[in-house]
């Protein structure tokens, strides 16, 4: 379930950024837009995780836990989603065809690392 929450958080920032630049004409390169999408996806994932954790702990602990999530897991998810977008659309394009594929790839990508981390260290990424 934690990977799903991370995916939702990452997708909000990622898709929102790409959609914004898709709707409003700009001079940014596809690579710049995709890098911004990754950064915003990481930020929104941390914010969403913090909000969810506030049900279990105070704000400082929730934020600390959210920031302590595996950056490798989140980055792999973000990069995989954007690479999938690039392969299907040429990059920085959001449409109803690519979104489900991006979400599936984003969900599957960090699972091997998350499993390895859980088995080796008995510690989940979230």
C-alpha cells in the first residue's frame, strides 16, 4: 500500500507539471520539463506522505518519516514514468493513453528494490 501512496503523490506533481507546460506555451526543452516534473513529483509525494502520517504522529515526526523514505525508490518510480512518457509520446505529453501505462510502470519499477530492502534490512521504504 505504501508504494501506491508514493505513486499517487509522485503522479500529482509529475502529471501536473507536464500538463501545465503542455497547456501553456513555453520555450523549455522536453528534458527541462521532465526534470521539473520529477522534482515536483518528489515534493508532492513527500507532502502526501506527511499528511497521511499525521494520523499516526505529530507533524515533526510525520515530516521526518516522509523525508526518510527511500529516495532511490521514489527516483526510480519518477524516472521510469517519465521515460515511459518519452518512449510513447516523445516526452512531456499527458493524455489518456499514456497515463495508465505510466502509472503501471511507475508502480512496478521500485518493487524489486523495496522487496530487497525489506528482506535484507527488515525495513520498508516507507
